C-alpha cells in the first residue's frame, strides 16, 4: 500500500539513490549532482539545527545560483522555513521584510556576505561555503523529519501587492506537494525533462523547476539573467544545454518572438512551453506556435496565495488573432468558484471574481492576520461548516466551451464616460497591431484619462490611429507613450505601479 507523502524532502530522499551522479541543478558553468545536492542540504540542516534554529524563518540572501536552491532544502531539513531575498530588491523593501520577519539567521554567499550588514542586521550570518562542511547528523535529521507535519511552513515569499507594502505568503508542505503533483502531470515531467529556469528564485514561480526536478530525477538549468537582454544568445543557450521544457513569464517569450529571433535561430529541443503572469498577446503566441508546431503550449494561471498556479489550459486548437487563450480548468484537487457582486455564482458567460478552494491555499500572510482575513474568507456558498476560499481580485468568465477565461484585475476595471471598461480589452485590441510587442494601460482618476504604454517598432501616431479604428470612442487612449522596455515586477508581471508613478511624475512636472 502506498504511503501518503507529507514532506517535500521525500522527493530528494527517494531519488538520490536512483540517479546519484546525474546533474540535478546547474547554471552556465557549474553542475551539482543529486548526491551533492543531498549531502550539502543535509549538512546545512544539521548545522542550523545544532545552532538552535528550529521552526524559525531563515533568510537566504544569495546570488541566483544552484547553491541557493540547495540552501532552501537545507533550511527545510532543519525544520525551518526559508525566506529568499535578492540584491535585485530595493534596500528599503529588504528592510521592510527584515522588520516583518525579525529573523535570527541569514545564510549568505561570498557575493552577499558584506552587503547584509548594510540592512542594519546584527544577528547570526552564516556563509554557505562554511556550513556545507558540517558532517550530516542522521539522528538529528531523522528526529526533525519525524516531528514534521504537512501543515508546517517551508517558505515565506514576499509579494508587493497593489499597495507596494510587502506581504509574506506562507506555504506549507501540503500545499506545495499538492501543486507539484498536479503540475508535473499537466506538463508531463519525466526523467528526460531538462528545465530552463527564467524566474527569480525569490518568487514562488521557481517551484516549477525546483521540486519536479527532484521528484523525477530531471535536470534544471538556471539561465543567466543577462541572456534575457540578448534573445539570440538566449536561444543559443537553450540549444547548447538541450533544454526541452520552459515555464516562463509572457514578456520573456514575447521578447524573443517580437524581435524576429526565430528567423535566425530556433530552439531545437524545446517541446514544452508553459507561460503565465500576463495574457499572451495572440500575435506573438502565433509566431511561437508556427515556429514550434509540434510543441505543447500550456497557459498557466494562479496567485502566490494559492501556491503557484491553480489553472491550466493546454492549447489544443487553432486560434485567430482576435481570440484569447483560456486559462482553462483548475488543477486536480483545486476548485474555482466565480462569484458575482452579490456573492452568488456567476451565470454562463457572466464575469465574476475568481475564488479558489482546496489544499493549494497557503497558510496566509506572515504576521498579518488582518490582511489574511480580508482575502482568505469563509466560502459564501457554504453556511454549514468553516471552509476557506481565497479571493484573488481577478475577474474571469466561462466561454461557450466551458473554459475559464481571464478578463482582468478587479482594480483594472474603470468607469469612464458612463461606461464600465476593462483596461485589458484596450490592451488586447492594440496588442494585435503589427509591430507591437507589449501593451499596458493605466487610468488617471483625476483627469479621467486612459494612458497606454507600449513596446515595439510602431510610431505613436500609428498606434493612436489603429486604436481609433478598432475601439469605441470612449475606450480610445488619451495619451500614448512608447517605451524601450516594459517594466516588470519580480513576478514577471507588468509593473503598473511603476508606470503610474512615471506618469504622475511627468504630470507634476507639466503642471
């Protein structure tokens, strides 16, 4: 009889003897086998526990590297939960995170050890290269493992949210295992999978490569960040490492297709392309599909508060430029409820707020019960017993095929000239124009103006004329601005807050 898994470390424990010398995690120059990952992680776990760190947050402040992933696993071996931060983050944001956490320990590498003190941190700082010299203590690690239950936290990742104040989302073994099992089935992960990681390791999106790699004995390459500035070299790297599976944010994919890279080089080994974070502009998606006609394309949707991704759609039909790729259906053991403004189920084709129910829900926000209770709420459709759902703040609807379609954020709906408008509709319409790569709209509440930002090789006047042709008068942007690069959040979403700040600053200067 199969025993139920209740600890993410079982993935590593179960695979290390199957393929000890196979490459597990790697980057452009260093490789770590499953045996090395296992030994180093257990050394870190032993060290931390002996130092008295148990059931506590441990900050992992390291450069993006396989060693950072090994440290995550080491922290969990000690019975603690890891909190990844990165020097990309603004100092002010890191200080807010430290204030919220009050961590007793930070693990650094040679590149970050001198920077940690600039955050006014005066407690224990450990160096990765030193603590991995610890001899693993099997008795200690077994004791910690036996005491662990599946609702113990394993990480806290901080998201900005709409206010810009970091929220620490706490995930546990149970929610991560539930996600990884379903996600791996959808992607078809196997021992032959070679992942190419794009997302930062301090966001939950990196779960997609970290844990399926351990579950199946696959291999995951961390792609150098600078390659995403040079799309030709990026595709060449995919070919050099024989990467066959990627789970990237949409802007990373549109950068390649929008700059005509496929005319010169194609990703030869790529057979599975999963994407999320933003709606994939159909024009760009069709370029990818034409380039890789035999590949599997999977649209993913889900909030950090529900452990990564909650819905998926495997592209199984042809789409025209006017279509939107659905987000499809929930993962196994996850339920989606669409609620209208009366907290009743949305009818067929009626927009509603996407609410999530099931094991995938995280534990809530770290040291923030007030904000937790605002969005992790009692299911309004159930008055018989306590049952939490997570209110995403996203609006969706079911199409005529019964597939879930993402429409917009609740806070991206505006009232303008007597009409309720989804800014996403404007973005989708302009995104179909030839030469456009990315589009984002914001709204100036004071002046009642729609502002559109875009990247691509079109002139502003061309974009304005195209918008006038394709959109009703009340949806035509009042201001159109061309950008060299679309700013992104750490999660890979378009950074609307930054664009709003940019606009407001310009507005102040002109007043």
